[in-house]
């Protein structure tokens, strides 16, 4: 009895402390609307996975801007419409940071990378390097053959499956393609077994980053690793670190060789070459360290691999469930490109319906379902005051499905982005708040230029080269519509693998 009374007293004390902290933070200022919170846990009981769906339910009930307390003292604001996001981004100078979680701190070598680096000189230097060199138009074009080679491997796998009369796991092949393409863009001479190791690391990174970690929200749990996430994070970080050491060491040895150095000057540089050039530049305003290079490579690999595969498989899934849209897209590709050659990235600008399909898929299934920032000072918006050290979530999933911005928002209608459609003038590069799959403002994804040409081109090739059919389950007379349920995790991929029966449209396939 005494133990039970002591526990009850402790819980009451913690609840009162949390209430006092919340009251001190809010002061006399109004916070946005909020559901009823529970002692200690706040609103954690409402955040059932996947979190973007939980946010969407709360926003639908309480309005476009809501306040949540996750645990005793973790304060959040969630924006769920284009107008609310636009109003918040007027104060971008006050919300420039991305909060570091326990997991991301380990993965990002504290803040040595780019994605979670504090807004300052190092971050601005890396952003310029990204836009001008690493992910700039010249580098993207120079590394196009790498992406074309990986796409050809997917087309060959589908062709071989068709010859055997078998279905093909499109999801698995797309993930392999995107991971291999990213790794070979990072380090062009990477051996095959190391590519497999890197792909395995990326899978585990996505799992630990996307997992709910009690340590981030309940201070008393910090350091205890009750869920084992810190241990798993260290394991995957150590594996990736060992992989990066092999890559960097091999590159350093090659760069020291006079013959290899001469060949390198004439050859296309990969992303690791560009980073190492920047690290050796004595006149650079920021001196990149070995950890900076490792952290940035981890950033780009985890951000650019599964997201590419996810976008392509969602596009193809929607098209299969909407045959008229698939027929229209195939007719456009046949008319513009024909069958004598494989559709490529340089064709995307001449394929407006392909671009419309891409935009509509990004609206309904953005790979990054929310963007997160953190306030560094009070933000006064819409009559509310958001205190410092508050996490700000832009729920991109909700924004893309907001009925205030989109007619029939849950329907797949690429035509809305065609000339004469309501979204004809909307692009996804961050200037139009109703469609921000790559984020917006200073922290927008620097790889959006690459994604805007490579991802539609991958889909166009699948549509050009094959007819795709859903396998008919045993005991059924016809195939059911594809299940469009999402999986949990950092990237909102399909819950069920996309398994389809391919039928080649050409013999031989163009470009394969």
C-alpha cells in the first residue's frame, strides 16, 4: 500500500510539474486549439501510427493549426492547410532549425551533416555546394548514364519474368534500382557487394528514423534505451561508417596516384569526388571534415533512395487503378517518343500528361509526409503565440488533400494539372503552398530538380515498354483493384509490395 501511495504521489507531482511548465511557456499568450491532454503523456495517446494520419484526424476536428503536447514538456504545433503553412513561413527566420532526435543525432554525427545542421555558416555553405555542384544541373546531367543503366536492369528483369510467364515484384526492383543509382552517383567505382551493404544500411536507417522513440518525449526515459532504438541506431551507423571509410580511403589512394589523378580530371566526377574537392579547397569559407563528408553522404543516400522508388510505385499503382489515365499517358509517350528508342529524362519536358500524373501522385502520396522545424523565438501568427523550442510540423499529407485547395481532393485526377485545370499553374517546387512535397523555404529538399526529371522518366519507361496486369487471386474471375494502404515508416511506401504481370510491348525492348 505504501509503495502504491508513493507511486501515486510521484505521478501527481509529475503531472503538476508538467502543467506548471506548460503554463509558464504559454503565459498570457494564446496557444492554437488543442484536444484535451492527459497527465504526463499529453496527447501522445492520440498519435497512433502512422503519425501523419493521426495529425490529419486531429486537424480535421480542431482546425488548420493545432497545438499538441507530446509527453510532459515536448510542445508541437501542426499546420494542415496551405494558408496555415503560408502564414507560418512568413516567420521562417524564427523557425529555421530542424530538431535533432536521439536517433538522428547519432546518425548525423551530431550535426555534422546537412539535413539537421543548425542554420548558420556551415549550413549555408553546404546548401550552395548542393545547388551549384552536388545536385546542380551539370552534375545531374553528367550522372544520367548511371540512372539509365539501373533503369535498364529493371526493364530486363521484367522482360525475363514475362518470358517465364511469371509476375514480378516491382517494388523490390524499384528499390534496388534507386538505391544502386544513388550509391553509384555517390561513388561510381563501388563494388557490387558494397552496394548491397549500403542498401541494407539504408533500410535500417529508414526503420529507426521512422520509429516512435519514447526518449524524445519523456525526459525521465532518456538514456535508458527502453525500446532498443539507440542500440540499433549505433549498429547501423557503425556499419555505414565502416562502409564510408572504405569508400573514402579508396578514393584518397586513387587521388594520390598521378596516373589516376590524370584520368580523374578527364572523367565524370561522382558526388564523393566533389565533396573531397571541397574539403581540399584551401580557400573555402568552411573547411569540410571527414565526418561532414560521411554525414552528408548518409543524408543524400537515405533521402534519395526509397523516396524515388516509392514515388514510381505509387504512380504506377494509381494508373493501374485508373486505366483511362494509363491509356492517356501511354498514348502521349507513343506519340512523342514512339517505340524505336527508350523514353528518357530529356523527354519529360515534352510530356505534359506525364508531369500531371507525377504532380497528382505527389499531392496524394508525398514521399515525405510532413516537414518538421523548430522555433528559436516566439512566433505570433493567426492571433496565437507559438513559444520558442516548439516543434512545428507542416503536415504535407493533409495540405495536399485539403478541400479548401482542391476539388474532390481524395480522387486521382491528373487532368487538374493540365491546361484549363484548377491546378494548371501549380508546381511542386515550394512556391505554391497547396503542393509542397519537397518542402518550402530554406529547408526545401535540394534534390527536387533531380527528382522532377528522373522519377517521371522511370515511370514513362515502365509504361512505354510493358502492359501491366494485377495477378488474379485463386478462386476469383478477375483481378481486384490494387490495395492502396500505406506502410508505417519515414517514407510512406505501399504497405503491400507491388506485384504485377508484365507483357512486353516491343521485341526487342528499346534501349535494353
